């Protein structure tokens, strides 16, 4: 009996650890830190590419994909709610 209790306690701890990882991953997915990091990375990569191909105003034009990413991330919660209403029953 004591062995069963220890096994159950161990299983509960494993579940708690998994839940913590899942909650952390979910929080990271919707965090501003992640979004800004990706937007800044996108800006730098686009800017470097535009400089390499000798485009005019490369750093100004690099804002387009970065801002597009941020706007798309901001619209996703609304799109998700709309989608859930029509697809989840």
C-alpha cells in the first residue's frame, strides 16, 4: 500500500512538472518578449538583405515585414475566437 502511495505521489509530481512546462510554453507563445524578439530579428534580417541587394532606403523598408509580423500576432487572438466559434462544437 505504501508503495502505491509513493508511486502515485511520483506520478503527481511528473504531471505537475509537465503542466508547468506546458503553461510556460503557452505563456512564451503569447508573450510580448517573444513577439518583439521575432520582429526585431525580422527587421535586422530584412535590413541586411536589402543592404546586400543595394536597395534604396533598406532600413526604412525593413520595417514592413517586422510591423506586419507584429500586426498579425496582435490579430491572432481575434481570429482564433472567430475560428473557434465556427469550428468547435
